[in-house]
């Protein structure tokens, strides 16, 4: 028997969800005392912000890739 995937229609854009997640994580990071837990949250914030930049780049196909993405893009070819 083939298992069917559950489909879920997103009501907000990826950019909106990522922005909301970054905002939530910033509040969490500010509430934590300096240490490894806070560092992990700040790292996650940077990952979300990078995802936002990639999403923005992918939605406008005529822009050149960001400089930090160029090495990644060369490995995919």
C-alpha cells in the first residue's frame, strides 16, 4: 500500500514565515543569558536570515547570485 503525503496549503508566504520566526528567535535570544544556548539561537537567526536572502534572490530570477552563494552555486554544476 502506498502511503499518501498529507498536503497543506500555506496561508502565508515563506518570507513572512521566516520573518516571523526570526522575530520570535530574537526575542528568545534577548531573554537568554550569554552562553552556549544563546549562541545557538543567534546561529539559528543567521540561518533564517540567510534563507530570507535566498528566497528573495530566487523570487527575482534576473538578479545575480549573492557573493556568499557563488561558491555554493559552483559546486552544484
